[in-house]
C-alpha cells in the first residue's frame, strides 16, 4: 500500500528526527586546529597511545572549509565561485552559507543571514559565546553580528574598515547593520546571554550603559577600561553576564603559567570560562526572571591556537591545544551527565601547515634542494625532475628552533618536545626529544579539519562534510530549522 | 531607535533538513531573528577622531603621542616632522598575523600649540583570498606618512599622533 509505505517512511523520518534532537548544543572551535595539531598535542601530553578528550568522542570525521569569491552564488548555483583560501568559516557554520573571506553574517553578495545563535535566542534558548580572542574577532562575531568586513570591530566606525564597495557599489548609510561596528552590535543586540573573552578595548562607556540597560551583569568596566578577573568571574551570577578579561586577546596559557603573579595570570582559563558559562546557562530561573529556558546553545573558541600557529611558535601552540582540550573535557563531562547535549568539536581552518616530521630528519625549508629524484631511468619512476641527493643548508637550518637554533631569526629548523615515553633527562628543544614539529608557512591552509562529536545526532558528523552543513545539523538538533 | 535602511535580508525559507544536513546545501532559516535596529546607538557621521588630540598643546618642533584605545598594542618609532609631513612607523606588539585595519591620526599645531586640524594615514588590508601579492604577507611594521594639509602649510609647527583604528590578528 502506497499510503502505508509513505506513512511508515514518515514515521521513520520522525523517529530519526527525534533521535537527532538535543536540548543543548556546545560547539567548541579550535581556531586553526588541523589534524596534526591534534596528533601533536596528543603525543606531547598523553603519549602516542593516549588520547585527547576530543579524540574520545564517538563520532569523528572531517570538514571542508573553502570560502567563495565576492559576489559568488552558493554551491550549486551558476554563479558559484569557490575560493581555495580558507576563512569566512564562522559564517559558514553559523549562518549556513558560503561567503567571502572578510564577511560575517552575510553571504557573498552582502545579504544578511541569521545566525544559529540568533535563532536560538529567538526561540527561547539561552545562549553563550566564549573566546580567548577579542569577542569582536571573527569566530565569536560570526554568531553575534553582521558585517561586510570583519575589520569593522570598533570601538569606532571608519569607512575603510566597515564599507566594502566591491559588494555594495556605493557606501551604505552608517545606520546599516552591515557597517555598524561589531562591538556596537554585540553590546546592543542581546544575542548572547553570556559573553566571556577578550577585547575590552573595543567597548566604551556608551556600550556599558547599553549592556546594563539590557540587564547584563558587567564584570570589570568598559567605561574605565578595567578588565574583569577570574575572581570576578567566579562570583558572577544572573541571567546575563558580560565579562572581558583583557583589552585585547587573552594571554596565552604558557605565559600565565610561567608568570603566575602577573596581572595576566588573573585571566581565567578557557576551562574556567567554559565551566562558568555552562553553570550560568543551566542555573534555575530566580524570581522575576523569565521561565523560557528550554535549553542552551554555547559556543567556545580556543582562538590562540591559530594566532600562535601564525607565529610558528610550537610551544605556545601546543599549550593552547591543551587548554582547548581541557575545555572540551568540561563540555564532554557535562554532556555525559546531562544526557541530552550535543557536543561538536571542530575548527574553522587549518593554520600554518603544522607537521610532525620523523625524528632526526629535516624539511624542504631547511634543505639546499628538494628531495632526490635520480632514478628517471627506471621506467616505473620516470617523471621529469632529476635532482641529486639533498642536504641541509646551514644558512637555513641552524639547529632546533626551541633549542640550539633559537637565536637565528632565519632558522627553519624544527621545534622538538619531550613525550611521556622519553627518558627522564630528555628536555624540550633537544635532539633527543621524541616529537619533532615544523610549519609549512605562517598563514592558513586549505586542508580539511577534523570534527569530533558526542550526543544526539552526533553520528551525522561521521565521514566528511562541508562546513555549511554544520548549520543544518545544529539547527535541526535545537529545532531551529526543520 | 535607528532604523536600518537599504538592508538586504534573505527571505528564503527552506524546511527539511536532516538528510540535507550533510550536504553542501544547508537549510536556510527565516531572517526574523536578526536585530536590524540598535536602540540608542547614534550613527557615526564621519571618520574617527581622538579627543586627546584636541586637548594637547605640543611645543614647536615636537612630535608627541596622543592617547587612543589601542595604546597597549603598538609602539610608534622613527618619528620625523619636517614642517611639510610627519613620517614614522607603527610596530604592532600584540598578536599579529595580519594588520587588517590601521589608522594613524595626526594633529597639527601652530606656534602657540593650538590645534590647526588633523589628517590621517589609512591602512586597509584587502582580504579576499590574498589576490594582491603585496597584502598577503604578515605585517607588524607599517610605515606611514601624513602631509600637512594645504590650508595649514607653513603654520604647522608641531604634531601629535594617535591610533583610533587598529585591527590585527
């Protein structure tokens, strides 16, 4: 019976849909985190037979991250123009559209697109946005704002930073949301109930007044540029909390650990911010507060993985990976206890072509010539290049960069780190250390990034998907789209 | 309340997600959730200024820094003023992979230290896939040059310099 078949199919669809629903979604972004970042951090901190917390999540796959050119259509359209350079991933995830590299919350033709966090807020979910970067930086701002240009961060408008005539033809009026400084948007649109991170310098006295008027508990003060501290965070309460702990990006964990009495060490860790954000978003409504809490949507960003990868600083990159993975554990533990939370861990793009090289070897960047290919006489290997055996170029390879070669600014040598199975006397920066790391460049790459997931609907993250599909998966889980 | 004018909003509503969620064609959502008006926000009417520049009265020949919101993120170096233009270098000292936006605002003063007027240096990194080979390289070191506006020629005897716009990552 056709009708019966259709009914059964519909019932199966309904059952599948229900399985993929979640009360809460915690979305963790390791900015710039590629597959090798994960492997290197695992080997560094837990050994080759260990696992990061993210690696223990049951669903695993990869995500493609390409952007599109300005004025491009979406995939499948005749005007689709992919761009291999990777950024704009925040908009792909949060709004489900491909866009150009500088765009936030708009597609490649400049049309405003709602974000998952806006939809969640509108539907009555509680919302949180946490980052170790300035909260106006691309990943957090991709959920909280709509801007033609990610450089339009504030505290003030400038035409060069905010307008994009290649998209709009003529300058937009300064009342248009798309050229409104991102800090001004965040302080007024109420999209996130909990806002924790850096970037106090982007906000001013008028912003603080706007936040207070909406009921935010403001930690520190934009007016006086007094940064919040982890002590402030620990005692924070209320339905809406705004706390920025540095005028710019937060301080890297390695520095805080090495200088425990510094002012920067008073910044909370990403784990501490994650724990507090979850606590604030799950607290029971007090008298006088709205009882609309149906669940929450929380985004957590470990931003400094990317920033220290740009700098090719492997020690700091690894430290930020550990800090990010510690936050993943907080989310995972909450989800395991809650039983109705989807946790997704992924990245926006890979940064710097991070590589693990075999102990004792060297990279092309250190070499006097590319690898040998002298067997062109062999019909099985007769490709064009004929090159003699290569060797290290002393002017490009002055020793281990976090060891003997640390003072040479032109040194392309590897960074080395001890791993748990190394002998007790082995130290970082020595040739005896087991983990040898190098970088391809100082910029983003086009490599697919890993994704790990746990909870209702997480099986959709197995395999390889494109980053705009994340919008549908999260939106469906929270019943924001159907 | 300020109304947003000329705003393009997608009206496309596509329902039916689950199977499609794994494809490249993610579902769209209704645009109603976007806050397109920002209550109480005054629309900017021009390029940014620095209040500190108006308060300063530098002595003849001086090139002095003016306070701005990002003073903990850069240092000004190699400052020179020859009466016709002020030059120097902004070295960004916070995280840098790219300097996306930078403005250096110069205040020019007469012999009494009274502000004559301002002009600015604007750096904007085109960020559309690095198609411009001159803008794809990380920059921490940005040289600037700001000429004395023609109407103040010969009268500008000192300078203050500040940074009202800085976006780097």
